[in-house]
C-alpha cells in the first residue's frame, strides 16, 4: 500500500511510471505490504486464472521471499514503479523506503533484483 502521494504518468523509462506528487525525504516509508489492501495469489490459484489474468499478474505482480505465499499484487499504482539500476528507493526489506530525497514530479524507481525471484535480461 502506497503511503505517500503519487500519480501515474507517461515514463521515459517504460510506458507508464509512478511519480512523486510531493517531495519525499530520504528514509521515508513509501510502500508496505498491507494484507487488508494488497493481495497474495497462491501459485495454485494463479494457475487456475484465465490466461489474460495470468498475464496481468505476471506483468504487474512478483514473487519474493520477503513476502512468501505466492504472487504479490498491489491494488494501487505501485505496479507502475519502473526498474532502474540506480533506483531512488531501497527494497532490501519487505517495505520500500526512499534511498535519497525524491523531488516532486520525479519518477519513483526501484531495482527489481532487490526483491524479485528472477534476474533481468
């Protein structure tokens, strides 16, 4: 669940990105898994989904040892955070923190390799 004001807009990185709607200070908690808001889809349930739904989950969800149980799917615009090799967030824990000050209007980025169970090509 996002804990800071954001908006989705066109991204120079990839399609749509997530942007800070207000300045975010270094160390600010940006996102945390909220079981009453976000969703874990167990692998068996994922396998039973229609193909179009599986494609959505594969595009916008992820599997991580930090939040066990299946595919993590956020119900807010967190799904628009794009990958960067020089991210402005820290995802070394199950929560997302600002790794440095993020300016209003700046795209929020993360290193998918910090939490996803796959490697980027």
